[in-house]
């Protein structure tokens, strides 16, 4: 007889299976061009799609025109290029358990570019990139690897960081690698009958005209077909300032509202609750750069960012935009206070005093701190995140 107890047991079992299946996913396809497929361990091949999740044991194959960009669960990235085959052999990442970190992928044929993620930063010794003739270890690296099985030729182009190499059949002693390859180098390894030779070619920045790749600047990324979000992500990975990224977006022909919406959203997503002041500074600097480079768009930009930003930066953002574009002060205050009506009076008062006295941004933010302390306790309703102390974006 199928009792309630049995039913609960089945439901719990199903939940456990679902959770296990979800937990086993190690990455997903973030971008795709041309023909590509995924082969699961039971040798079932199916077309690859954007959003496809994959697990340990799965193999990604690309056709003559295929390029796939993969995002791993630790934020590591792979770009697999034309006529390539890459197998995920091991990928153990637990956010709170550093000791469990372990990753190994195997390139059977073709080429791929990798940018290491969190595991590469905290446990680089546990990461391996394998080919038929050598295994690569990394030390905070961005690298392009090509392997041609017919000639047993392996090209390693180190873009950033350091790569260490062990030849196949040699002891994998982390203190005694066969090669140590430095940044901005192009090394060629060949193997014949167990004999290995290493040579060097003149380094040139990899010129890859399709798929996910950083072409060196926001304008070049956009000109080569990358989305605004991908171009911004590349720039952030290069540690470019938000203000410089904003300027490049406008110079590339991206409209100001789109530039503000995408850049501000990505800056907020990249931050954390414990890093509020950094987020605030980056967002304000980015928005200021956008309206300086496209001042006529200020009201629309103000409306767009007001819908995105958290309340703890509303004061500073409104004041900064008003000081930079005083001719649009009324529209700026209106757009921001439509979203944050509880602090309308304080924002308006801050802007009026700042403009009448010709204050700089630093002086304006000091003014805001005083007004917050005096006015906010009189306003209701008030939430705690609306009473953060103001900090200059230059601090």
C-alpha cells in the first residue's frame, strides 16, 4: 500500500536527485557562433545552444565555423575556436571549501583560450590544461593553446601571467616543470617518438576575428561584433576605470542611455553589500563621464539610472549630475525623486544650495552629509539604507 510515508520518501528522493543534478553543473554556454555540439559521457551528441549547461565528462566540439564561449561556475572562461574538441575531465569547485578545488580539461584537437577564475587565483596548483603531449599548469594566467594532433605540435601563447609545462611521460613535480613560460611569449612544442623539442616564435597578440575575445579596447570589441555587455566585461577584466569605459562607449557610438543602463547594472552586480562606497564611487564616475560626453542626454540618463541604482546612492548621484549639468537640474531632481519620493525634499535642497553657491563635487557631498543628518530624521517612512554617510567619489 502506497502510504503517506512512502510518498514523502519518494518526494525527498526526487528533491535530492534534482539538487544533485543541479549541483553537478560546472558551467554553461554564454555565447555561440556557427556550428558546435556537446557530447555527454554516454556518447550522445546534440547541438550546442546558448545557455546549455555542461558537467564533468562532457565534451565540447566545434565545426569549421564554430566558436563557443563557456562560463564556469568559478567565473573562469573558455573560448573554444573552430574545429576543436575540449573535454571537461574534472571540475570541483566549492565556494567556501578551498581545499576541494580541482580542475582538469583536455584539448584533443584545435585551439582554445582560457582566462582563469576564482580557482586559478586561490588554488592555481590544482588546475591543469592537458593535451596529448603535455600538461599545462597556471599562475594567474590568460593563455591561448593550439594543438595539431597530426603533427604533434602544441602552440602556447601566454598573454598574461605564467604557464608551466610538463611533457607527457615525465614526472609531474610542481617544483621541477620541463618549461616555465613567461608573459607575452609564444612557445612551440613538438613530439616525435617520445622526444620533445621546444622552440620560440615572435609573440603577437592573438588576432581572433570571431567568438569571445578581447581586442584590446571597447571600440575594437564593439567594432568586431561583441555586445556592449561583453565589451564592458572585457574592459573591467583589464581593470579600466568606469569613467574611461563610459567615455569609450560613447566614442564607439553607443547611445548614452544604453551605455548608462548596461555599465551601471554591471558595476552594481560586480560589487557586494560590504563594498557600497566603491560601488557608489564607480557608478557616479561612470554616469558623470557619460553626461560629459553626451550632455543633451542627461535627463534620459538620469531617468534610466534612477530605476537601476539602490537608494543608498540616490543623493550623491542626483547632486553629481546636477553640478555637472546645471541646465538640467530640474529634470534630474524630478527623475530621481519619482523613484525615491521620500527623499525628494532633501535632494532638491541639496541641489539648490550646491548650485547657488557654486560648489564643487567634494563640497557638494559634504553639504549632503549635513542635510542628511538634519533633515532625514524628520522624514517618514525612512529605511536604514537611505541614511548612509555621503562619500566623495574621489575618496
